[in-house]
């Protein structure tokens, strides 16, 4: 089994706060199409009433005996409230179906063995690093990836809830491939984010409601390469959610912050095959945290980078490859894992009860992180637990050392 790390102290503290909160209020379902509704309905509490009982004994041959006095039962004890279950969001890195990975698309369940990992969380996000087409002309690049629309069904069957496509391979087969990709998005069994017919569509979030809490997931790329330069989505042109200067991305995050309870940003960023965040990533993470993002996670480096807390936000700088054909069997290329974050609904409710300008004194809503380390097979490109799991977990912990992130909230 994969080895997991959990931050027990933070979870225990959050549970204590949640138990106290639950004695007076209960969350109601939020409306994903409008402002979140975290105002609680009054909890139903009361006492069971029982009539006083008098029991008469049979008369004897002498005088009648006074019946014994049986005290009336007191109020029934109120049920012990339980803390609301945490909301879990899982993230995995780059996925494509090139070369010897193509058979994974046969039958629609080629990634079924990953469902215990990808399907366990309330929401699972992955980076689909390919154009979704069987047509078009390859762009002038070293590597061009494409897959049929069945790739989206395969991801859904594996437990994936949303696919990010704001990356440098989403338009590998030109305008024809982009048109096919958008058609596949429209028919997809899961939301596809980060690509669209306009900038508004490309930057629009996928929205989920989990136990009354609304969660918005926004995707963007800040990698300055051919796709972002040649196919950025605009007001009148289809493309990817490219935000090299972060202007559009920050605007999208602020808009989501004003409307939804939890804001997640899924990014394509950094420099390939580096093991520490670059200056642009650090600046972006800080700007997104200030704009109101709760979770900022991404990849592109094909390496696992450090993760942890930055102010009120949780940041994961690099997820690495995930389902990937490997040119080499190097340990760095094969290292991967699933990052699962736990959100405390009581903390979300507490934060919603105060104005935004008073959030500085409120703890982050992400209360725990959990990493399941895996190794990608050179044979079939699938990530699995291995004898390297303990070493990979230690490496994930150590990767935080070249960041300014904290290991706990």
C-alpha cells in the first residue's frame, strides 16, 4: 500500500472547533449558481417527554398497600454532535496516451487500477497533457501529443472529476485539433478547464458543491512557449487560458473568491526538469494567495517539487508526471504521487461569517495534506506503489526545503 503522511494535530484541532460549532448550527446546501450559502439552519434539538408512571400492587387480605412511587424519567440526553467530514481534493500530474500507452484507451477502463487512488477524494484534478483529436497538422515542436475523445471517458472511469488543459500540449495539432478538442470538451463526461472558445470560457472555473460547500477550480498556464504565444484564448478567439503576466488569472480568482466558498487554482508553471520553484512561481503563488486562492497546485517540470502552506493558502509547486511514457528509467522521471488535501467545513463556515478584510486572523481552511508516493512503470506508463515508496515520501518532504512553504498550517 502507498505510504501516507497526515498532519494529525491540525486535524484534531479543526475537529474540536467543528464539534463546538455543530452544537448550534448545521450547514445548508450552497447554491453553485449564486453566492454561497453557508449560513446554518438551527439544529433540531429537544427532549423526549415521558408520562409519570404509577404501579399498583394487588390488595392483600389486610389493608390496601400504598403503591410504590416511581420517579418520572428526566430529559433524554441530547445526541453527541459529530464533526462534519472534511472535504478532500486530490491532485495528480501529467497524463497522456502516446505510443505504448495507447492501449490504455481501449475499452474505456484502462486506468481502472488507479480508481482506488483517484476516486477516493470528493474532487480529483489531473493535467491532461494532450490535444484531443485524431486530425490536424502537428505544430513545429519537439513533441506533439494527441488522443481521441475516449481519453475523457477513461479519466472519468478512473475517478477523475476535472481535467485541466491549460498546458503546452493542448493545441499540438493546430486549429483543426483545437476545434476537435473543444467539441470533445462540450461532450465530455467530466468538466474540462483551461481551454475554451473565448478567454471567458477558458478561465471559467469548474464548480462543485460538496456537503453544502461550493468549490471552484480554475486553470491557467504561465509557461511562455509556443502554445501560449500562438493560441492564447481571447475575447474573440479560441485557445488556452494563458496568463503569462497573471492579469487574467488574478481577475478570475477574484471573481471566484467573491462567489464561491473555496477557490482552487490548477497551474502549468515553472521550468522543466528543475526541482525548486523559480522566481515567477513564487511571485505567482504570493499574488494568488493575496487574491484569495485557497489552494494553488500545478506542474510542468516533470519533477516532484515542494508543497506546504503559504499564508492562508496551500501551495504545491510540482506534481511531476503521472501516466506517462518514459524516455529514460531515471528515478526523477519515474517519481510521482497523488496529493490529497483536507478542507475543514467548519473553518469555511467560520471564515464566511466575517468580512474579507478580517481574514488575517483566521486559520487556513486546508488543515491537512496527504501524499501517496508512486513510481511510473517504464513498461506501460502506469504509476504504482513500489519498494521505493518510503524513499519517495521522504524526497517529497525534503523538497519543501528550497521553498518558503511551511509544513503545517
